[in-house]
């Protein structure tokens, strides 16, 4: 209805001004020097409207537009909110007592967000997602693999030594994947400006395998959902997790429609032992799989330097329609499973850098997946810093707190990082003009 009203109003104004002539230049003018309106005729005291050819063309154009994206298609940028996905069933993704991945991370993070007033912000809306369906999972994973996970859930048997499976864990996983789909779809369809998907980032799951605490690759499921439903052509995935995302890398290793960039700890020192510079992609996707392996204890400023040197020029050259960033707090200096040197303020800067790039390149369309981290004390601080960097444009890093003071020099390992970047740029020159 709104579209119809808009069409009629615009065509009326167009016809009004196109049909207005001074009688001096108008053969049909009244001769009194006042504008004579074409298209109106008097008959029995009634007035009739006649559309000009231009008016009809405008109607055809407007009715062809998608109402969801109408303001953008007309060159108008609306002020939209940032959505944060959360559901109480996220906490069902609890891999057990003494396991590093516990479900209380969601409850504690939401409580911390509430304490900081994030959900009271006028810029933020809380989104409660539905669980992903089996069909959603099959957009990426093989039927044999999905059926295997469902059987393991019924039997309450683990997928491997690190990744237990039960009906509760499966339900939690489906809700988290559903949150990623909902967040990404809302951003791409311009119902929200940006999104933070809590719990997301299961980047160790491939098409026919899981592991590393991951059952289903929600990053890839979102991309395939948007390809099918919304004609997504180019997506950039920035993986800032301390571990390389072997699953996401494998899924898109030969796909030039997805540029995968990963900053992670040197794979010789950490799971999954993947993510070396020479792993650059294959076939049509050669050059679209970019790994930035960083030495252990790399300082915050050295990390951010690597991000800016590689991510920013690649993003500008690739020109994605959507940026998906996944990670969490495991690159924090106090994390129990990683050995990099970021602080909560560093995560805020990462988030701000990604958001600024999205604003410049793809109209602000960014989905931040925040799920990793294995020190429950610092995790809420880091998750808040990441979410606030996307959701609160007026916030400064001064309000970002850290539970522990950083023990490392922020420039630590800068020389080694420069060596890595130099080697990587030599490889990338074959594929990208930016280097």
C-alpha cells in the first residue's frame, strides 16, 4: 500500500511540473500569464487526471523495486538499528563439565551486556531466532554427515574426543545456526543496519566433517542461504579467531565468490595445524583463501597492523556485498587455549575496523559472529567490546574495560609479523592488484 501511495504521489508531482507551461509559450495557454496545467480537463464540473509517458515509466520502475530495499535502491540510506541475536536455548550448547566450551558463556555475556546497558541502547534491538531446520543444514553439509550427527544425538555419543553430541547439544547448535541465518538475512535485506550473532562461528566444521567443538558451519550455511534466497554474489569472511577455520576454508577453497581471510596463531603451535600462507585456494578460487599466521604472543598493535595491511586493501578490491566476521575472545592474552596478545580494547578496535570497512565498501552490511573464548572471566568483557564496536557508533574505547592488565608489549613480535606480511604480499601479488 505504501509503495502504491509513493508511486502516485511521485508521478503526480512529475506530471505537474512536466505539464506546467506559461501561457506565453503554451498553445493551449489561457492567455492570462498564469501556468496552464496539461492533462486536466473539465467535464461536467469534474476533473480528470492523465498520466504523461514519463509518469508511466516512473510507475513501472517503482513497482519493479523490492520494497525491502526500496530506500537503498532510490539512493536513500535509512537509519536502522543493530540487532543482537540471543535465545535462552543457546546455553544448551554445553559440551560438558570440565570441557572448555560451556553453555554459561551465553548467560554471563547477556548479563554483562545488560549491566553495560547495551540492550537499552536506542541503536540496538534484541532478536530471538528460530532454530535452523535440517534443510538449512543440508545447504552446506552432506546428507550422510547430517544424519550421522542426528543419530549420535539420539545415542548421546561423541563425534570425536573434543566434540560430544546429545539431543540438547544438537538443539542448542540449531538455535545458534538459526540466529546466524536470521542476523545475516536481516542485514542483507536491510531490515537492520548491522548484526551481532552470539554463539556463532563454528568454523572447524566442513561439508562432511565436524570437530574442534563445531558440528555445523553456520558461516557457510548463512552464505548459501543468502545465495539461494537473496542472490548474494560476493561475500567476504574475516576470521579473527585464534585458530584457523579449516572447515570454512575447505568449503570455499575453489569458490571465487567467497574471499576468506584468516588471522590466527601460527598453525605449527595450535589446533588444527592448518592455515599456512601457501594455502591460497585452488582452481577458480585460487587467490581467494588468505591466511595470516601470527607468532605466539603477538602484541595488539602488531595484530591490528596485520589486519589493516591485508584485510582493508583486499576488501576494497574484492568489493563484497556482505562482510561476515567470526571469532570471539580466544585471541585474548589470558585465554586458556590460545597464545596471542589482544586485550578487550583490541577487540573493540577490530570491530571498529571491520565496521568502518563495511560502511565504505558495502553500505555497512556486516554480520559479527561472536562465539569463541575459553577464559570465562574475560570472555564477557571481550564479547561486549566486539558487540559494542558494531552496535554503538558513538562509543569510544575509553569505556572498554579489561579484567586483567595486559602483560605484553602491544608491539611485541612486530618484526616477525612484518616478515609474515612481506611473504604473504609476494604470494598475493599474483592475484590482487593491491599488492
